[in-house]
């Protein structure tokens, strides 16, 4: 399995931004306002990212030959790597979606300075 290319993550992020912007515009035009983003969801995504980072580092160290821990099951390590790869693409999609929602709501921001 090869590492996820940055172009794949960029494409996923741009796709998420377009979808998030579209959802924000349609929801606003239907009179519902912008969807609320829960801090719990953001915290949960960050926690999941941290757990995937730790799991994939363990798998990478085992594959590279640095084996300070007990031998891991090869299937389990492969699943960690696949989950980390899928998680990176999902994270890029979600981050892009949040950015798209933020861009859709920029016209609602007003200050004394314009």
C-alpha cells in the first residue's frame, strides 16, 4: 500500500468544500439558516485522527524493522494502515466541508468597519 498522495487529499478537500458550500446555500435559501456545527463532532474527529496516527505509527515502526513491542498480527497491522488511509481522505472531506460552510456564511458577518 502506498502513502496517500497530497493531490488526492487536496481533491477530497476541494470536493468537500464545494459540497459544504452547496449545502449551506441550499439550506439558507430554504429558510433553515446555516447548519450548526457541533464542537463535540469536531473534537471527536480530532480524537479519531490522533488514535489513527498512533495506530499507523505502530504499524509503520513494525514494518520498517524497529520492533520494540511484541509482534503484531500482520492482518491487524494492515487494517490499521488501511483505516489510517481512509481516515485521511475522510478528514480532508470533512475539513473541506467545514470550510465550505464557513464560506457560505461569510456574508452574515458584519462589523463596524465593513
